[in-house]
C-alpha cells in the first residue's frame, strides 16, 4: 500500500465527501481517512426509539460544556458524517448573508467571497445532491432566474435540477391559509431522491422517518451515497475507515504539513501517511480539535493558530427551536417539510425593530416517542400519540453570531496527552446501545474515540431577542390562519430545541478571511500559517446565516476542489 498521496482528505461528510469526489473524478491519487465505519443498512434505521431514545447512531464520547459539566454530543461518526442523519434541506445562503448584517445582538461579518463567487458551485452542488426545488414563474433577472415565491432567494443561473415536492393535505391547507394573510411561502429545496411522476420507480417512498434518521432505502442524498460510494472503487482512491487522525506533523520549519498520524481501530496501531496537500474536513468541532492537538514547537497554540489565535473560536450552531401547533384537526400527513417562509429573514415587519429574525420551516418527521423523555411522569402513551396526530411541528431558525469565547478547547491534557485514544465499540453499530424495539445488538467495526472529557465546547447564546420575536411572529401567524388552537414550545415535551449536544449545524471555528491577524484561513480555505493545509468544512464560515449549512458546505468544497486542481495539483 502506498504511503504518499497527492492529497489526503480527513473526514467524509458534506465537505470531505464532496472534495474527495471532485479530486477523485479528476484522477488524483487520494487517501480518504474516516474515523467511523459505514452506517449499517438495517430495519432500525427507521426506528424512532432506536434513533432518538437509544441514540443508536451517536458517538459515546463525553465532552465538557463551558462549566466543565459532561456533554454527550449527538455526533455521527460514519462514512458520510452528519449527512447520514441530516434533514436534507438544501438552502442557498441569501446574497445578503455574504456581506455585513447588523443584528440586534451584534454584527454578522462579511465573507471574503461573494454569493456570485459561489453561485456556479451551488448549481453543481444541487446536481450532485439531487436537489428538488422550484423558483416559480418570476421573470428572468440579471444572472439568471429569480423566485416568484421567495423575495429573499438570490439569483440562480440555472433552475433546480429536479421538481419540488408537493404538499400533502394538511400542509396544503396551512399554506393556503397563511398565503391569504399575505405571507410568502416557497417550496423547500430537498436532497431526496423522489420521483413523484413515477412513484414505482422512486427511491424515496415519502416516509415519516426522514429528519434525524438514517435512510433505510438510501433515498437521502448524503455524502456517503452520492460521493464516497461513487469513487471508492476507483484505482486512484484509497479509503480507510475506522481510522482516527491523531495529529498533523509539519516540517522542521513549521511551514507545511508533511504527514498525518492516525490510529487504526482494527489493529489499535498507529501509522503515518504523507501527501502534497492535506484537507481537514472533520466538522467544525473536530477539525479545530485536530489542529489544537497538533501543536508543536513551531505552532505552540496548535496548527494554523500562530497569527490569529482564532482556531476553535467563533463556534456557531444557530438559535433554533421547534414549536408544536396543536389543533382539533387530525394530521395524517407523512412528510411535512415541503414549504417554508423567509418573510422575516431580512427584517422584522415592525419598523421599530429593523433587524433580521430568521426562517420558518416544518419539521419533516415527528413521532410521539420523541416526547417521552420530557413528558410529565406517568403520562400515558395514548395521550402522546393523540397529540402527535393533532400537531404540526415547526422549526424556527435565527442566526447566532460569532463570539470569540464561544469556542472549542482541549482540557486536562497537553497536546501529546490529548492524542491518546481508546478503541471502543461504536454506539448502536457495534453493540454499545441495544435497541428497545428488539433488544438486539449489531456486529460491526470498532471506532477510536477521543479521551473522555478532553474536548470542551464553550457556548453562550446570543441574538436571543430576535429569536423570541421570530417565535412570536409565527405563533401570531398560525393563530390568524386558524391552524393552532394552542401553541407550546416543543421542549415542554421533547428537547427538540437544538441543545449544545445537538451539533448538526456546527460551524465557524476556523473562519476564513483576508487578514491573517483575524482569520485562520484565506479565501480558498488554505491556512494562512501553512502552505499546504486546507480546512474544507463549515469551520471556514465567518458567519452562520439562518439557513441550513449543508448546501453551502458542499458548494464551497467544489469551489476549493477546482482551486486545488487548477493551482496546486496540476
């Protein structure tokens, strides 16, 4: 087996999987390192109890919060990363999100690239991840197409490659009612392989087990199915699963990365591999961890951290909550995440509060088991079941803002001690968590986990007033539309507000920018401090916007891939 490659890619999620696909298709010799195994295709993929109560597909790692209390992250370590369990909502950031935006809670900073720079790659990302959407019948705008549904939608140089999902009856009634109030609604762009014209030929069966679940029939467009499995058999591609990166090693002058040191879970042995280019794509939290663990005499604060001291800082993951709208009407819809509104995205309608609020969309999957752990003691199951059939759950998102003290750090360990790992069974996959449905365990590969309590994730919420206003706006809208007799924060029954453990929208720990004193990466996501190290996941985000980050991660990975092919890997 070779030990030197043109490029080594660490991580197989939205960023790493996409970048690997781009470089592999260009014929480059690449090594892909993934700490987890392939997620098993099993009946329990669609078990609400297994997924949400037993945490079957989440790591057993324990981190710390800012106060040193245990934190159990909802982190998925599999080929495909968090995309194996994401909701597949594929939004483009608004054009305004790339510039400076003033919020009530502070400033959302500008990116070093513009929407126009990323727009061609949004098109490619939508093709690669099979995105369904609809811009309506708006007249052409400079650069291509506008949207007749959503006035905040930026221009598209191409229409969506696949038609939007249609509404089921209950969601159609609610959409019609809110539109009569003057609310603009739009079809949610979805990365799901649905053929509504020919359901028999469709991979997607429009189930009620989508958001947060692995897809049993591989109809969800994730980085595993759409990227890694498309290239893993190519002769120029080497994929190592069960391989945790311990640290990156540099040359004696500290100007470039020369090798990556890894721990192979199957043998409990370490190894090193070298490359011309290294792309760190482990997710915003773990990419920062790898850089901090890689400290050496030339980079005492961690790699890529000499000039700015920004590695790990400015962690963001959105202010988000779910809201149950309960009525006496029965909701028989299976999949509800088909339309949303951005009417409050850029500004509150109240002129005395001239600040952005955020986005509203439905939750795609909701079951009564999700409320069990937070329902009052001894609440009968039939009560929760009845509520489920009378409710429509909504997902509300407000941008949280970069703050230097919201950060990832290593604790109780020097960098060398921090790389010590243990080999453990992967929750659910290798039998740590059984299923309450069957009591059965599965056999699969082991995975290396971080030392317990070594990672500290410090976070204090910000921009909360705008988030609360967004909830009030939507409650008022639903009441006026006649589709909510009672409104309850879903967290009263089920902790659906993204807690700190819910790290699905993590971003911002290695921000890109033009000034090496205030940013970790340049506009191509190359570390300012090192000549051949790139960080290609949501770590690079200078700001979070208020839309799901997946499509932007994918589009940016395609952009960086083209840069590498034209400038670095000729």
